[in-house]
């Protein structure tokens, strides 16, 4: 028995395949982003709470968090790049250019943040914390426009929490940033992991 398909059925089948591939790619992006959200949410949580409860330990807490987070980010990135590279090799794709572009993008982001602070310096601790935090919240929102609405939702909710804390919670700002923004990133990372 032979089965034939007319043009409309074939187009519908191809559209369903594209939709399925898009959902799979989005789920893979969410799964890749999840550990970074959890990692930096934990760092944000701990360093902000330390800053709020023991301001004299703020510098060491943030330096330790940034050092641990940077090393862990590189390790996670290399691990994911190797996995994606192996998948690409199986599919006959070259990931070298994509990896180079990803690295250059992260470098450009780091340079932008450094340049920004040279221009707007001096900032107090709340302004610095808010500026860096808002930058990343809006980066998540922008990434979500391209990669999936869940990233955009995490970015928007985080930005709203930061702005609320900055304008409404003067005395408890750093505790708020740790619990609401850091905790929000952890919750967001766990949410992305379940997809």
C-alpha cells in the first residue's frame, strides 16, 4: 500500500516539524541557561545578604562570589560548548565560529560594564548594585525576546524587583536584593530546568 500526500498536507507536516524543532531548541536553551541562573542567583543572594547584615564584609563577600562565579561560569560554558560541539559534529555542523562569537560577546559585555563604570563613577554601593543588576535583568529580557518568553519573564520580574527595592526599601535594600532578586534568579533557573 502506498501513501501519498498532497501539497497542503506536506506543508502542514513540515510546519509541525519546524514547530517541534523550535520547541526543542527553546527547551535546550532553557536547560543551558538554568545552571547559570542558579549559580549567579546564589552568589547574588549570599553577597547581598552579607552586605545588608555585615557591610564591613561586603567587599570580601562580593570578591569571593565573583571569583567563584567566574570560575564556575567558565567551567559550565566549556562543558556546554563541548556537549554542543559533539552534537554539531554528529550533525555535520561547525561550531567554531559560534563559540568564538559567544566568547567575544561575553568579552564585549564585560568591557561595556567596565567602561560604563569609568564614565559614571563615583557610585554608592546601592547605585552600583542596582546598575549591574539592572544590566543583567535587561540582558535576560532581551535574550528572552530571541530565545523564549520565560527568559524575558525572568528578566522583567528581576528588573521590577530591583527597581522596587531601590526606590522603596532604603534600609533593607541589600537584604531585598539578595532574597527577591537573587532568590528570583534561583527560582527562574529551577523553572527553566523543568522545561
